[in-house]
């Protein structure tokens, strides 16, 4: 399944139904007065948060949503039926913007949260509404009022407890596969991951957390290099970051340079990301060059954990460390 994180849609609430022009016609009452009823109200349009929906994929194929219009009025003073409400369901973490002003309307975070996003139009008046002492047989009625109409931009930010960040090919997908039941694509070349993956990590019988594997970041990611700005937004809601580094320098990059590159991108994108607790996990410690490269981290006084996704070295210790940090983060006001 593709992870679709942005979509633009057009919505329209239902128009009100037309009022009715009618006159009472019954036996023995050949010239009854006006009895045209009012039109029904157009349907409202509601946005609702649904935890069962995971992506914005549906909005790629359907971009227009229109609620039903109200039924027209009828004779004998009968008003038209009001149209039902149209509900559009979105995943948790969806931010909804006015596509024209770029102003955020609502941030859909909680399951079941909903917002009336467009009101249906009122029904038009039937001719009974216009009768008076000077106009006892009005022959006019109003059409229904139009429903509200808007262009919306939907933007989904993942709701994960932990974000896995690092340069391409550092081992983020491998780590997610080791610590959860997720099955991200893994291959020995950069940019295997082209969309965020989520995995549920079970710590013990009573404790678990959600981790997000964010596609590898490049220098300039905060400016959009490699679509990095789109990926960085997904970790804004996380509570803890695991900064995974290829300690063996398999791609001929210095691990310490990778460390500084990623942290520079995080700080350039958002000051909030620099304040998140971060665990530095030096991966691929089973390879020969790794032991030499960790000296750079030691000389700069950077705390780190040593892991190997290939041999599972340090993986359990990393999970427990993350769990402890999450408990501390959740205890903060």
C-alpha cells in the first residue's frame, strides 16, 4: 500500500430544496389560498477522524465530495425532506487547511473527533410564505439557498511515539523489522524506503510503543532535497528519536559527519525537533571498521548505544532504553 500524505479536495454542502407554488384545491373550496410548502435543508458536510483509516489514498482517486440537496416543498403545506449529512473520514493526524488561504482549519488527532466543515443551504420558501392581506394569491416561491463550498488541503502527519532518523542505508528499516512486526522493504542500497513505515514494538506484556521509519535524509532535506521536508514533518509529533548511524561507513561516509548532518537538518527544519530526546544508535557494529569509527563519537563526548541489526546485538537494550525515555517524556506536563 502506498503512503499518501497529502491531498487536495473540493467539497460542497447540499443546496436547499425549492419552495413550492401551490393552491388549495378541494371539493367545495374551489378558490383555496396558497399552500406551497418550503424546501428541505441541504445536507451538511462533516469531517470525522477514524482510527481505522491509515492513509489519504482514497483522496487520490476521489477529489470532489458533494452532499445531497434538500427535497422540494409540496402542496398542502408540506415541507421538503432535509438531506442527510455527508461524512468524510480521515486518518488520525490529518491536518485540514483552506487550500486558498493556507489557513489551518482543524487538526484531527482523536478517534471520533469531528467538525462541521460546510453547512447545507436552507430550503426556499413556498408561496404560502408570501401571502398577505394585499397579496392573497402569490405565485412565487424561492429556490433553495446554496450550500457552502470549499477547497481543502489535507496533510497527514504520522502519529508515532518514536521516530527513526538517519542517512540513507543507515539501517532504519532493518531496525524496524527487528523490533516490530512491520515488514518494510530492505535492500543494500540507499533510498529503499520511499515512504514512512509504522511498526508496533512490544516491550513486555503491558507496554508497547509505535515507531516510524522515516526515509533517509540528505543534506538540504529541510529545503526539500530528496523530499526531505515532506518526511521531516512526520517526526514532529514523536516523543523520542532514535538516530541510527552506519558506524561501519559502508557508503564511504564518515559516521560522525552523518551524525552532524542529520542533526543540522533537524534543527534547520524545526527547533522543536532539537528538543526531542534522542538516542544515538551506532549500527553495523558487527563489521570491522565500526570499532575504529566510534572513537570520533567518544572524542566529542557523544553518548551512544552499539547495535547490530544483523546479529541483534544491543537490540533488546535499545528497546528498554526507548521505553524508559517514553515514560519520562509522557510524565512531563
